[in-house]
């Protein structure tokens, strides 16, 4: 057997089944990003939930990778959960700047 390959076909890094919290984080992040432009209070709650569940899934994945997989799914969920409020803030700033353009160029 090559180094790092076990007889059962697994590798040293493990990677068990994807943790359900990672999928929850991904779903909350995606829904939060989709609702960023229509109902911002819901978006902030979803984004916060996505960050929390994704962080828990990451910690579990690092502590026991054979039992808790889905590290990449958790990271994507956290990224989407961070992008949702950022996109909302960028939209508000953009509309704020655009509202001053008529005053600057009469």
C-alpha cells in the first residue's frame, strides 16, 4: 500500500459524512443572500444563523474529521452568510450615492 492509504480504502485525512449543520449553514446563507434585497430583518437573522451553524460545523469537522465531514460546505455557508449583509450595505450605499447625483449635476 502507498503511504497514507489504509487497507479499507480510506485516507489519513478522513472526511466522514457531511455534517447536517454544514448543510443548514449553506441553506441559511443562500436564503439570506436571496432575501437581502427584499426583507432585510429576515436576512440578518438568516445570516447570523448561517454564520453560527457554519462555525459549529467547522469546529466539529476539525475536532473529529472522520465523524464530521463537510468542511467545504460549512465554509461556503459562512461565506454566503457574510455576503448577504455586505451586499445589502453596498446596495444602500450605492443608492445613497446615486440620490446625491442630481444635486451635484443640476
